[in-house]
C-alpha cells in the first residue's frame, strides 16, 4: 500500500508555517538517511510506501509533539485545509455543498492511498465515514485519525459550523474497519489561522 505525494505536500505546507523551511528541510534530510525516497523531490504523483510515510510522520511527532500520536488528528485537519483551499479539492469547497464533499470521500481517499476504500454518507445534520478493505498490515492509527479529522475539518470549512466527531469503530480500538459519526453543531467553526495563534494539538475524540 502506497501513499501519494499529495499527502506529503500537505504536511509540508503545514510544517513550513509552523517551523520554517530550514527546520523542515533538516527533518527531511534526517529522514533521507534512513529512507532514500526522501533524497529526491516528492511530487503529487510520487508513491511513498505507507510504512515509510508513517515512519516519517512518527518522527515528526516525536520531534515536535512529544510523541503524542493524537497529533495525527491535527495532520488530518491541516491536510483538509490545504486540499480545500489551495490544493486539489478546492473546487469541492467552491460548491458550498456538504453533501458533495462527504460523498466525495471515496474519491478523495483514492487521491491519497492506493489500497482500501472510504465511504461517506450524509443524513441531515449528521454524517458517517467508513474505511473498508485496508490490509491488516496497514491498519495503522495514522490512517484512522488523519482520515477522520480530514472529513470533520472539511465539513467545518464548507458548512462554517463546528462539527463533533465520535469513533464508533477504529483501528485504535482493535477493530478491522473504521467508522466515525459526525454531527454539525450550531456554533461557528474555527477559521483557518496561523498555527501560532491556536493550539497545535486538536481536541480529543469521543469514543463513546
């Protein structure tokens, strides 16, 4: 299973804002000593083995977030902000349709990963996300948290309302598949801002 370079570019945008180009390049260079793929320019179409990409993200979390793997949630949020504002899916945002975005989960997932599939459904003010068919050796917390937070943040950006998120099933709970439930709240959503003006860590996920 591979991750497409689009995911790396989203992470790059986030880190350039937070730690600057010099520190980002240093982290990539350190990773390149272990994984040669990072020695070359990574484009949107570059295929990175999931194992390698997860190792890269784990290294970032160890270095910048004290090893707290819930930072994957923030990575998902920032990936959605990148994709829907300056990245490949900004046209979806321009539709101003929550249904179009949620139902596009399958195509968006395919734009990042080469195995497994995503299914998004919308029913009034609530939505569901399911991840199916991910090989057992690739059922990593990264895929669950990034995908779940990506959909939540995307709905927020399009609806301009805060969205709560509950884990129904997940790799984090020992399940073979992922299922998250979302509720669009009445309160306004936070607007994208410079990372220095907001907490680096995302809110916790409800697992009730």
